[in-house]
């Protein structure tokens, strides 16, 4: 199964509480933080919610 590498490129300051919670659920807390997540529907939904804050590449 493929994985996605997700990097937080914009600050969470000023974001809505739900967006901050979504970033934290992906393991992203600071700018520049990276995490590898499985490529499934749940992960894609989380990415869609905070797409303006993250950069995604296939791992």
C-alpha cells in the first residue's frame, strides 16, 4: 500500500479549531513537521480539510 508524506508549510495560528485538531491528528504541530501516513480515504479527507496548510508528496 502506498504512503503519503505530509509536511506542514503554513502556521496553524489563526486557523479554526477543527483544522488545528486535524493537523494534530496527523502528527503535525510545528511548521516544517513531516509525517508519513497511509494513502486511504480517511487520510485524504484530513488532507482536504487542511490542504491550504500542507504539502503532500507520495512516499
